[in-house]
C-alpha cells in the first residue's frame, strides 16, 4: 500500500532531496544537485522566495521505501499581482507506478482547492530562475545543473491522470564554428556607433556586483510579457547575487550600456558543470569542489543561461555586440559547443536572436496543467 507523509523536519527534507539519487542511480544522463545547496533552496529562513511563497513537501512510501516526492507551491505574487489562481508543483519524481504519481498529485490538488485556486501546473519551481518542465524529448542527452532530468515514462503519467500540455520549452545547441564572425563583426561596429553603445567585460566577480541589481531590473522588464513570468523582488536580487554571481566566470558575463551608462542588454553564460556534478555525487567535499573548479576553468561547453535586451533595443542588432564579445572570449577559452537553457516556444524574439547560428533543437520539455 502506498502512503503519503509530509516532510516536517530536516531529516525528512534530506530524504526528499536525496530520493532522486536512488531513482536515477543507474542513469548516465541524470545530473545530481549539490545536496546542501538543494537543502538551502528549501530553507524558509535562507531562501527569500518564502517571503512571497509557501511550499509543502511530500514523500510517498511503499512500506518503508520512498517511491516518490513532490513539492506543492503557492506563489502569492503570481496570485495577487497577476491574478493567476495557480497551484504550482515541482521537484516531482516517482517510480513507474501510477498509484504513486496519482497520490502525490492528488495531494497538490487538495491544497489548491483549500486555497481557492483554479488550476495546477508543473513541474515548475518558485520563480523564473528555477528549473522548469518535464523532459519529453532528448532523454539520451546529459542533463544540466539548471534543468531537471526524468525518465520517459513521466509524460504518460501526466496524460493518464488527465493533465494537458500548458507550455512547451525547447533546448538548442550549436557548435561555435557556426558562429561566423563575418555575420556580426561589421554589424557590431555599426550598431555601437548608431546608438552610442559600449560593451562591458569583466575579469573579477567584484567588478560585476555593482551592476547586478540593474541587470535584474532589466531582466524583469525584458521578460514581463511572457505568460510564465513572476518578477524578481528586491530581496531575491540580493539572494541570487550572493548565490550565483560569484560562482560564474566573470569573463562569461557581458553587459551593454548606452551613452547614459544605463544597461540595455546583458548575457550570462556558464561552463557546463554536468560531468563535474556527476563526479561530485552531491557533495563538495572531499573532491566535489575540485571537480567543479576544474570544469569552471577547463570545460569546452558553454551554456547560455540568461540573456536579455531592453524592449526598445530589440531587433536593432544589439545581439551582434554580445556575440562579438563572446566570440573573442570563447576563442581564447577553446569553447567548442554552445547550449541554450529551456526557452519558451512562444518567445519569438529569442528564436530570431539565434537564427544565424543554425541551432538544433535537442531537447523539449513541457509543463502540464489540470483544472481543480
């Protein structure tokens, strides 16, 4: 008999975080998180998202064995400001037993109804900077530190339980050799002269920090019209700045400013940590940190994590400046392959941005919805 238990203490939360380690122990494509980082994400005293969100965590048991998990999430900003009566769920993993997936999803639905919400959608995180979507294509490609990996049977569980597709995300890749500098070098100079723009490059993380708040303001403005968008609050800016910016190679962060020194575009790229995280096995010590630092310095794969351009400057060739700067950086670093994190199918602007690089879609993921 399958039973459900709510996580109520640190021991239970650690079981919640580590369940996928057993579920995916035989998968060569799953990328484990750093356990302590994942625990910190769920710490109500540490993660400021809980100022505007609530979450309950549940584990499904078959006897004494954990067979599934789910996080039930309510984002008050989404409900109060966007008037979306949505019950979120994420970190949803389970064995191939529909009794397990149904029990977990039914609990989320119950919480949604208790809070007078109208529908549930997942898998999603707390905000737009969290992981999103269940993988539906691309199971034979290694995951990344910013996406969930799952077995192919997940999608059928959603469909069998009455869920329908809500949003679709695509992941693309292209070799650096596709980036012909002739396409953007000349345009780079033209656009900078026409609009009075200047690129900003960095050698040290401390040089980036004074501009991060402005970057997040631009992020909010750039993505505000997308259907899934929840703005980043002031307190979240400080949290993300501390958690992520110092971890990213400063030379992989590019800003473009106008003649008034206002940032009008930004891009953040990360080296791939996938293989390093697999070797770390969820722990920084004793050797995990070494593997991550080695990847930070030597990875030949680059992942475009975030890119944003002020609406006034979209379709004006600003991307030529960004790509010109990255081309120089990638050439110096010996980067051979570029990957893009999940992008909404409806985001036409982002598709136009990359069209000259002949990208190939190698993964698709979706969120699923069900009315309550």
